[in-house]
C-alpha cells in the first residue's frame, strides 16, 4: 500500500482534537483515497482520551499513531521535531498535513528542515496531478496565488482553516491505535509558569465561522465591548487590525493580517478598518466580506462583498438588533 497521508493532531490540551482537524483529516482522506493509501492521525500529547481517538476515526483516520508521554507537554519544537522525524523515517508517510496554528506553523517548518523535505505553508487547495501533490498558496500578501509541488516525499503542508471541506463525521469501525515508543530528548527550555488567558466565551479566532473585527476607527479599547456584544449574538470571534493592537487595545493574538493571524471565516465584518494590504493578507480569503467605514473611499470597500458607509457606533448596534430579530425567528 502507498505511504499514508498523515494529519498531525492539534488538540485542546484536555485530550480532545480541535474541530479544525475535521478539515485536515477530511482532506487527507480525500487525497489518500485517490492513491489507494489511508489517512492516519499522529497525535503527540501527554493526555489522550478515548473520545478523542474515536473522534479522529470518525473524521477519517484509519489508524492513530498515539505518542503519549508526559515529557511532550508543554509543546516545545526541540522535543517534538526529533520524535516526529524519527517516526517519519520509520513509517515513510507520503504526506504530512497539519492545520495553520501558531504551534504547527513552527513545528512543520522545523520538521521540513529536519527531513530535508518541502513545505507548502498556508495551503488553500491541494490536488493530485499525475500522481504528485500540487498545493495552491497565497503569496505577496494574498495578491497572487502560487502553485507548488514537491521534489520528494513526504509532502508537508499546513492547511488554512475554514477553507477545506470538513469530513462528515461517520460512525465506522474504530481506528487502529498504535503506540510507538517515544523517548523524548530532554528539553532545552523549561516551563517556568503557565498563565491561561482569561476565556472570552467566544470562539477561537482562526476557527470561527464569523469574525467581527475592529480597527483604529473604534477610537479606544473600551469600545470593543460594542463588537463583543454583536459577536455574542452571532457566535463570532472578535479580531483586530494592527493599529488597534499596536495601540494596546487588544492583545496580539487577536491581530489579523500579515504579521498576525490568517483567517478564512464564512463571514468577516470589519468595523473602522481601512483595508491596508497587510490586513487584507490575513482575511481576504473570507467567503463574504462586509465592511463598515465612514469613508466611502476606504480601500477595504474594493474587496468587500457588502459595504456600509456610516458611523460604526451607529451601525454596530443596529446590526446587532437586526441579527437578534433574525436569529430569534
Ligand atoms: C510590515 C508591516 C506589517 C503589518 N502587518 C499588519 C497586520 O498583520 N495586520 C494589520 O491590520 N495591519 C498590519 N500592518 C499595518 C497596516 O499597514 C495598517 O497600518 C493597519 O492595518 C491600519 O489599521 P486600521 O485599518 O485599523 O487603521 P486606519 O488605517 O487608521 O483606518 C481606520 C479606519 O477607520 C475608519 N473610521 C474612523 N472612525 C470611524 C467610525 N466612527 N465609523 C466607521 N469608520 C470609521 C476610517 O475611515 C479609516 O478607514 C502592517 C504594516 C507593516 C508595514
């Protein structure tokens, strides 16, 4: 059988794979099916759960390679990469995929370097052409799409969230579970203290289907409550432009753009954001873009599907009311 298509599991640190894995595994299973190979999940964790393993199977993993070891937590690239590289050398997967997350961006780049393999970072489409994988990925801040392929296997790629079709969860046979022996090398870095950010009660930015985003037009940090209130009604995450982040109004993890997070929600609502190229780099693949700006010449209107020229302080509460009415029906 051809080498398997691997998906590196991103989990919630409580033993459950994140929802984005449905997209990664769905794509791995789709491509594996075309080559007579199978999709497999590779899970490095200090804490797996039976429910998590079952979930991976339902999303298409025929086998779970479970590397469960206390020394793998917290994530440190220098511990994970040698373990994964050794596993790749033993098992010769044809492809290794992961979601675009802060952790996997780093992990996959380091793994590619260790294996001397190619990496398609932030892929937005994957297709087999003549037996070889071809990836599409945005370049030049999303102005162009480039196609790339690999000189050799394994084909490494990180997949942009909300772009690939998620697997339909199918109750089937439970996946085979293999537990390769792991002997993680001692870490160069020691965890001194871990502080959890206070939970916002809103979805995670990169995974959210709707994102409400605010820029300098918000005028101050206190006004983000307007967007949070709207976000709660529609079940959205709240993001920000760099201007808002640089001003200290939002933590950096909420920044959307070239030097922040890349998002691809079904609906992006931008309030008081001008639409600088570096911001567009992080959100232009959103399915529907709606911009609210008082300046009719704001560049964001050039890429918006819907535009509202108006004062966000008036428009946001009105939108919230209308969404409430619609959703209550
Ligand atoms: C190397 C580099 C990397 C960068 N990376 C990023 C990045 O990752 N993400 C990012 O966002 N930026 C990034 N930037 C910065 C980027 O160039 C812009 O400066 C930034 O995106 C502007 O943020 P903004 O749209 O919030 O602010 P502004 O450009 O100041 O726009 C504010 C908008 O709000 C509107 N407005 C004001 N008041 C109201 C109101 N009451 N109602 C409605 N509209 C109103 C204005 O008309 C204006 O269009 C980067 C820049 C560089 C050089």
